[in-house]
């Protein structure tokens, strides 16, 4: 399963990178000349609204929100299903880190006058509009996103079986997010979005190393 997930992640990543490069070249939403010298992650949506942004920034936020939401959903399964204490602890940290980032990115999109959902044709699999209700129109274009079947398999697992599935899936999921974050760093123009992308890439790379160590000893 791990090989299949990583192969799909790599193929989807090529498509997404091309899509974001195209979006970045459009620049239709640039707000050139506006002062963003005081922008920082801690200032949230207000500072993001005062800085330049382009189509790549918008797409990064729109696509990273559901990507984070699925990671939070996966992490939320661990308290009642995981056996390994270190994995349980890491799952809690993933949820605690990504929930506020979702709020921040939604704030940016609202401030930019953009929808908080991905454009039609770029939705993601495995997400729930609300607990127990699948979002319609999903596809597998997002790097690292789990399919509905993979999420169902993870939900049904318990103990060491859950721990192995969780570690394998979250490694693939994080690697997809890292790829998206690096694309934003290369193509985005908003300083807050690029700073968050750098944080996501660094944080999740460290978590991938921890998850691999856990997986290696299970």
C-alpha cells in the first residue's frame, strides 16, 4: 500500500506543480505597491490582506485547507485506535498545529475576496463536509491525499495495524504538503503565505522523520 500511495503522490505532484506555475504566471490578482513590511504569520489575515498576492497564493491556501483538514481528521482517529504512545502524541501535535493554520488560511482568502474552497475540478478525496458525510465531486489531483477507501481502511483499523497504516499514510500525506509548500515558496508573492509554506515544509519534514522511525520499529 505504501508503494501505491507514494507513486500516486509523485504523479499527482507533477500535475499540481504545473498547475500552480501556470496560476502564478497569471498574476491577475496582484496588488502591487501595497506596503507589507509588517507582515508576519502572527498578524494573521489582516497583514496578508495588506500585502501583494497572486493566483499561486490563492491556490496554495485553497488547496492546503482541505489537505490540512484531512490530516486533522486522520489525527483525530488516533486517541481511540492507536496503540503506540509516541504515535498518539505526534497525532495530537499534528492536530494542534494544523487547526490554527486552517483558520489563518481561511482568513487570508476571506480578506482577499476569494472562496475558501478549491475551484471546481480541483477538489480532494477523503474529506468530509461534516462527520459521516462525503463531499461530492472529489478527485485525486492533490499530492498525498488519501482516497475514501484508504480513509475507511484507516478508520476500521485498531492497535498496531492502525499505527502502521497511520504512519504510512501520514508520511505520504506530509510529503504531498511539503511539495505544495515548496511550490508556493517558488511561485507565490504574499510574504505571509510564503512564510507559512516554509513553516509547513520544515515542521512536516521533521514529523516525517519521526513517523519513519516509529514505522521502522513497529
